[in-house]
C-alpha cells in the first residue's frame, strides 16, 4: 500500500469504506450518477503535497464541482517549526509527512471537511409527497 492510499484510507475510508484507491486518488460512490474523487495536490512545488483536492464527478456531465482542502487550514492548531505549512513530500522515491505527523484530531478535521463537502452532492431519498387535498 502506498503512502497516498494509506493516508486517504485514514480519512476517505472512514466515510466511504467501499472507496476505490487508484494511484494517488480515492473514488467514492455518492449515489445516482455522482462520484467523488480525492487526490493529493501540490500547490506550486514539485513533490510537496499541501492539500487534498475533492471533486464531484457526474457520470453524464463530468466534473461539476471541486474544492481544495489545504492542510494548513485544517491542521491550524499544530505548531510547526519555523511556521512552515504542513505537507507531505516525496524525496528519493519515498513519500512521508515533512516535519510532523498528523494527530488523530488532524485526521478527524480532514475527515469532517470531506464529509461536509460530499454531503452536498449525495443523493438523498425523496420525501413522500403529502396529499394536500381535503378529505370529508
């Protein structure tokens, strides 16, 4: 299991146990024709992963929305040396967290952000229509 799959399982896998992991991404079924894709993203520096990009993909319409979940925003209570932003990096073929290891609270924060985002696009069961006619 790669670093990326291992880390995505700690967040995406908690919400979507049937998620599929391919490369540096995870895919989850949201119901109907909507799928979610989660992938580690660099923000200007090669091999320095500072965020997870969450995208909603409709099977017929393609990508309908996406958001960057930056570790610096979600892991804000963490004290890092020299005020560095948290990130994972790949160096000499090995990927690991740089200068820190996320705590359970950090993973919970990321999981909550993922859940909040995907709930906007999950198919909710329709409420049965109420009969508004008067009966006598």
